[in-house]
C-alpha cells in the first residue's frame, strides 16, 4: 500500500480556477477546485474500470446491472423497474442493457409469477461468474488509486463525500 502520493504543486484544475480569478476578480471559484477534481477522478477511474470489464465482454453499465442482481441475494432476481430505479436509469436505457446481457446469457427474463404483466430479471450461472470475477478486478482498480491515501484519510474522504452527496441530493 502506498501512502505517499506524489502531489504536484499545481494541476490543470488550479489553472482553471486561477483563470477565473483573473478574468472575474469578484468570483469565488473555489468549488471548481473540488468538483473539477471529483469529476476528473470519476472519469479516469470509470475509464479504467471500463477497460477492465471489457475483459469479460461487458460494459460498465452492464456490470452495474449484474452487480445489482448479485447484491440482491439469492435467487438474484429483481423486477426491471426495481433495477432501473436502483441504477437511476429510464426504462429505455434499462431495456438496451438487458437485451445485451440476455444475448450474452448473463441474465434471463421470466414472467413474474405475482404479476401477469410483469417480468423478473435473474442472474444466470454465467452472469454470476462474470460479476464475481469482474467485481474483484474493478475493486483492484479503485484500490490501487485509493491506496495513495492512508486508511484514516480514506475513511475521512468517504465521510466528506457522503456529506456532499447528501447536500446535493437531500431527498436521498
């Protein structure tokens, strides 16, 4: 575990903030320093995870569906509406993912025994294997980056981000 990150004196986000300060002296652009870095970090880590998941023939979005089913516990079955709500997707966005996963034999659509008009989405044995292997690989990407911070800072960062997320989405 690394705990001595290489911190540059300045990065691209600092340059953006300084440009705004120069161009609009009364502006307080400090939030850009935080959210600009959060956005860039999210993109970089997301892109790295996308490459990892491609090794299993799935996209990051498809991984999210498989992971939601796996986390639901045995028998790894959810209604499409519950899946879409949990992943903050429209039904159209969910349908495309489910179509691809079904073609890959990673999920199965079956009639909902409790609702004649409804469906249930179930993780297949192959889907379970793929998600179990790919979640470990995705976590390794995240761990490699997060291990640049000592454990106490990782925990504190998680707490701080939880507070910001709550402020951004008070209904959550």
